[in-house]
C-alpha cells in the first residue's frame, strides 16, 4: 500500500471521478430493479397459483351433490359363448353393512390409530401429516409417505372414479379437490358418520369389503363380537390387503398387528396390560381353523374363483388399481367379464373327476377339524386336524387321517375329543366343526394352446362348499415328477445344446454329484439309450445325465421361460431333471408349459377372460394374448413326436384313444405321492394330477394310472366330433438312418446285425443337426472261445466265433452280455510255437457253439473275468430323492 501524499491524492481522485460515481449508481439501480422484478414475479406467481387453486376447487363437485357412501352394481361373468354363468355382487357376498354402534370401539380406535391418528382433531385434512410427508419426500427424494386422512380415503374410494389412470398433473388436481371436499364433508357430516362409511367401504382381503364381511371371513363371527386382538388383525390388513392377509401371510400381518396395538397404546386407547394380553393371544390359529371350514351357501366355481384372481391382478398391474379399487370394481362396478370357460368342457371335466369308477380302490375320506375347549380352570384351548395328527404320530409315524368312510373318520374324531376333554371341560357353542373331503383328490386344467384360453379347470373332486376355498388347480403346488423331464432336460438339450432325439446316454448305475445313488423306476439299466427311447420309457438315468451335460442352470432358465413362478435358486441341481424341486408347481402352470410345446414353442400366458367391459359397455381391459418364444418350432415338433411314442408304446398307453393324434408324458414322485399325466392334441392341452391332500403315499394297485384314465375319458369326450388332425411338421425337419446304440449313421452289416436284432431306425432331426459320422459303438470281432480274447491266426477254427459286439458301454446294463471290453490283445494261448493245444472238455454253455444263445449273439464266457456278467440292477437301496414312473 502507498500511504504517501501522492498516493492518497491519487486514490481520492479515483473515488470521486465521474466514471466511478456512474458505475456505483448503475449498480444500485440494477439491484433495485432486480428486487422489484422478483417481488413482482412473486406476486404475479402467487396470484396465478391462487387462481389455479381456485379454478381446481371450483371444478370440484359440490358437497351437496356427492354421496361417499358405499354403493355399486353387480358384475356378470359370461362363458365363451356369451351366456351368463355367474353374478358377482357386493351384497351378501363381499359386503354386509353395519352401523357404528355394531362395531366395537376397540376396532374403531384400531383403524384411527394406524390410519389417521389425528382423525378426531382435524377438519378433514391433516396439516401435520402433510408437512411430515413433504419433508420426508424432500429429504429422501421419495414422495411415497401417505398423508391421506380417513375422510380423504372415503372420498377417494367412493367419489373419485377413474383416478387410477391419472397423469401427474391430474393426480395433483384430484388431490387438491379431495382435500377441499374432505374439509367440506367434515362441516356437514360427523366424525362418526365418516368413520362408519369408511369401515364399510375398505378392502380387507379374501374378497371382503367392510369390517363385517372381514369378521365373518377370518373369525366366523359378527364384527360386534371381535376382541381387541382380532380387531387389530383386521385393522392391520388395510395398508396392503394382499401382503398383510392373515390367512396367506400371517407373519406379516402379525408384525402389522403389533404396530396397530403399539399405536393404540401410545395414543391412549388401551393400557399396557391390554396391549400385552392382546399380543399374547394366539389369534392366527383361530384364523387358520376358520379358514378350513369357511363356506358360503352359493359358492363360486373353481373357474370363477381363478377368474377373479386374474381380474384383480390385471386391474392392479394393467390399470393401476389398488386392491381395494380392484375388488370394488369386480363386486360393485357393474362389470361384464367375458370369460374363456367352455361350459360343455367344464361339465365333462366335472363329471369325470367325480366319477368313482375312474379311481382305483374304494373312496376314502379325510377331514378338516376345528375344536375349541373351555377348560375347567378357565383357560381356552384350540385344536385342529394338524394337532390331532401330531398327537397320534408321536406314537405311530404312519398314522394318517384318511378313512374308508365318514363314520370311521367321525369315530376317530370322537375318540380324539374324548382324550382331550377333562372333567369340567366344556365346548362352547360353535366351538366344533368338521368338513369331510374325498380322497385321493384330483386337479386338472384344459387350455386351448393356440390362444392360451383356459377352457375348464377342476380344483378338486367332491362338492365345493364355499367360494375362495382350496383350488388344487391354481393354488396348490405339488411335485411334478417325471413330467419335468421333457421341460427341464430334453427341451433345452435339443433346443440349444446340439443334442438330438438320436443322441445316446449310457443308461447305467449313476450317482449324483452329492453322492446319492440314482436308479430307474423299474430297477433295470438299458445301456446305450437314445433320448427318444428315454422319453418313451421315462428313464431317469438318461434324463439326469442329459441335464448334467447341459448344466442344471440351463434347465432352470428354460423352466423359468416356460412360465414357472415357484422355482427357487436351490432347485439348480441335478434332481431338477426329475422334478425334484423345493416348492412344487401348480397344475395351471404345468399345463401352460406343455401347451407351449403343443403350440410350436410359443408360450402364451393362460387367460381366464378375453375382455372386461365397464358399467357403460366400454372396454376396460382387452386381454390380448401375452406371448414369448421358448423353443424353436423344430424343437417343439421333435419333442412332440417323441411324446407320441409315450402314448403309443411307452408309459402313457392308458391315456391313448383313437381318432386323434396325442402326445404326452407321465409323471410320478417318490412313493407315488403324486401321479400326473400331461398331454395334448392338436386342439387342446390337459394336465391331470392325483394324490392325497396330506401327501400320503398312493399304495393301492392302479392308483398311479388314475391320471391317465381321467385324461383319456375327459379328452376323448371333448374331442368327439372334431376332425382328425396330426401335429404339423414345420420346415427345417429332415430324416436320417441311424443306429440306436450310437445315434450316428448306421453301418450295414454291423448295426443291423446286433445280436438282439437290428438297431437301425429312421429318426427326425432339425436340419443341420443330423449326424455325419458313422456308428462307433458296434464292432465285428472274432473271439477265441478258449481265451476269451481276440482270435489270432493260430486259433483253431472250432474255437473261433465271429459276432457283432458293443464297445465303450457299461457291464451292469442290458449291453453287458454283448460288450467287447478288450479290443487290443490277441489270444495268448494259441501261437506258432504251440503244439496242438490240449483243449479241455467243455460242457455246452452260453459260450459254446452248441448253446442256443450263440445264435442270438451271446458273448462267449470261457473267461468270465474278462467279460463281466449282467447284474441288471443296483442294490435295492439306491433310491433317488425324486423319481418314479409306472
């Protein structure tokens, strides 16, 4: 710094110069102008905002013109011919209106505590909640925390139609109107009025709207009788009726119930003691017991039950509905649902499934049992058939609840009850119920593979006593057994792994990578076996070896592409080929997978309806087929051609009927717990399952044939009058003459001279996969019957035997007697230096020229140590975890 006289003078001139003064003045003027502009923009923007807000509010309906009480129209279901087959109506089936004085105070407080804690204080909107939600959204970037009051939810569900299709701006507009109307509604209606209508409107899962229907569905009693614990269960459902359903997701609902009770305690509605007592209540056991016996006087069919499930799913996923909106639309929206059900086919399926002549042995009965005992000491205990099973299986592991008559079943129940009841114990009114069920059970699905339309389903045999009951066709998962062989192993092997129907595997004793032994269902091993023959005869070893070669991961990926949703990462193992999976599959998904092959490799999502029309006749959903490619057309044709052999010459013979081309695959699981037949014609695909609900073994003779018999009886009737069709051969299919023991081109004089008969056949191939190499598993050789080795020039003529042999195979198979294991060493007994050998006297044997077996090519056995014998089986304990076929 220059603080001298001259420096100061120069600084003073700079400050007081005209240029400096002008710049300062301009800066001041600019800042003032900018501030004025900002204030003006703020005022103008505020005025515009107020104007827009006023416009939105003015566009809202007048409070006197709206009716937020729950109302609606019944919906109808039509079959594929346009005939009405069912009505879906709110009254009596999914909503029963109750007044507030019939709803326990604890339940009222439970909903307020979890949904709108300041409900009794605010004027229809919760300012604190809005600020909290806004702050959370700003700080996290996710505006997902709700701030809707009970009043707003009532308006949203009963006044604002079509909000599921809103854009973001429309949603903001509707939200503002919703809040405005909530304030207006609070001015003209009491809190009790709002709460009463809200509690009668909400979706509470399991096809129930309102607390009364929910109380009856989950607890089998009126809402007025519910306890604090039970009220908290129902209040906990509201946030997400699917995720917090106490029947299907009791653990998640339990967490939500705990939160409801915690909020009630913190908000002063219940005491600490009441909180602890409610938490200790074993409420979910009661829910499961009621669920078993739940029934309605006019239940929906299995098809309509499944249809409703799909419509709800599609309204949520395709139209953006919540569960509440979806169920409201179905039961109150006046919808017309054009289903795919064919009533003639359905009647055939129902008749055959309920015809006792189609089942082996006498009918049996199981039961669903519920018992409540008021003990003499004042406590209450609940029992079911599961506790009964556990009780008796402690001393008899084979005990089950399948009886030859209802009388025997009832006698067992009475004996069990007598053991439970003590002196002074009583059973309260309604504390005992039993529902008998025919056993073994059955399920089937019929699909038009060209459209994906489900034409008929059977969810069980016997009378259907209620809506939304157990549907064995769509809800139950069971092991698929050998029906998975084609889907998990052979489909990917042919489609991408370069294998063909002529590819051979050595069907010989085999051990999984984890050390578990695997055997075939009949205990025999066939040696070199083609994939076609393995499909025809359902050979386990060949299947597992094939999946091992392509890798379980590839098989798993194909299964996912086939539409299976229940698979687990733990299923990526070798036993996947035989259906050895964690959770099982549904009959519906298994049918859709086989329909994929039937339709040339194109998967089509199963459809229970084609269109949904709204109350005014407008198309709400046009359910066009959802498809994707799983297999090449050539692969699908090859699998189909092999599965035709299953029906004509393999394990599925009992399913065959004349007049139509048929392809299919049998399936059974360990101890015959599940028996299946999956098959199709050029018209329809059908899968039939049979088994006991409790997974008991099917030990009676002929029980594993039941699915084939049912399939034949159903499909033969469905196809009456239909023109004969064969499966269409696509372009890209060629033929070649191959050897069945190598899968390669047959060699004249070898493959046709196998001691067991000609091994030559003509096989189909996808163009480009046909073999170019010649058979390498057959060889012609001359053996010295004395040494058992290759004959040399010195072996006497009477000791020389020429035949066709197998090389490279396994001794413990049907190839064993025909194996030539030593192809290098020549006879060491006969040589140039030897004198005339002293040949011992040999009795006629399989190795001598006088034995009849010589003419059929049996291997000489002069030296059995060099030619192993044929065991034909492994030890009896080599049983795989998941296998079986008969």
